[in-house]
C-alpha cells in the first residue's frame, strides 16, 4: 500500500508535544507526504501519546485499509512504538518499509428495552461493564449455545480481545493471550464469589450480556453508555480489522520490558 495522506493525532495534555508534532509534520512533508487536517481520507494515522491516544486513533479509522502507527510519549505504551530515533523510523514507514499486523475488533450493540433503538460501537481492547454507584451489580452472560455466567454479583465485567488481554483485563487478573489469536475473553471484576473465573470463548461466538440497573459500559475507554433495566448488549467479532504497524513483533519480550513478565 502506498502511503500518501497522513493524519497525526497528539495528546494535547502532554506538555511540549505540540512542538514535536509540528517538527514531525515538517519531516513528513519533506518526504513528499500530505499531512491532513482530518482523518477521513488518511492512508496512515500517527498517534503521539500513550495507549489511550492510540485507541482514540483506532476509533477515528473509517477505512479498513488505513494503517495506524503509535509513538509512545505517554505513561502507558504497550500498543505504541518507542519514540527513540523516531525520524528514521518514520522515514522507513512512509517508504513502505514496515510490517503491519491485522488485529481483530469486537462489535458492540446495545438494544434498549424501551424501544429507543440500538446503539452500536466497536473496540480493539475491550468493552467494560461497571457499576455506577456503591452497590454491586448483577451480570449474566450467554453464548449462542448456553449460559456462560448466570447472575454474577460483581463490580463489573470485561469482554476483551486478545490485544486487550494486556490492558484492563490484565489488571483484573485475566490471562494473557497472544494478540495473533482470535477469541473473546470474559473476565468478572471482583466477583462476590470465589467460584467465578475468566472464560475464553471462540471468536465465532456471539454473546449477550444483561446487567442490573445502575450500570454503564465503555468501549475502549472512548465512549460510555448508560444501561437501563432490561437492556441487552451483544458482543461479537467484527467483520472489520485494524492494521497496526509494530516495530517489534516480540509479544512476550514487550511483556517483560513493560510489566516485568516472569521476573
């Protein structure tokens, strides 16, 4: 794929990053590339920040052919690449000297009981169901074949992709899954029972989640939806994928460097 149009998304909360963005824009223009003001027609989206900025960039992608490349300037950068020697790295990327990894997405649909229509979103990492008040919530999860979790009393629930297994799910003691796999990970958050454990489901499953009133869901931490009594949320593998440019395909090596895996 020829990269011509590039959109840069930076985390404006990081002090001094606006100057670095301007410098990178000049570098890309010297390489003969067009730096766009909007992401709609971009061949490549570059994010400057942490994983939150990267996920925000993913949610800007409108065309499955669009590539995304993250540069780590924030605190958390498991999805982003190191900013070290960034100029030479970007020159290689815009010349087409890179490896892109296709990663699965999840489609999320909220069907309102009151007939208010369905709300749709997607996620690269996870959809999180969480309580809004001090009371724990009841959550039930069913697959096409059978119940997975029945009426769990819990603080919340995470439905994650393999990419998301190193994010919120990991913090909730979920298992680590290689991002090259395709499956869904369902993780109760602080269940009020020692009998509930995370479950890994095949990617062709379509699950339904029901929660008690007083709960919300968030897709990749980007958008939040309030859930009412009787609302049904369906989660399934998306027909779309995201194309991530990664400098280092060493998954467990990154786990070691970021999270002291095995130490």
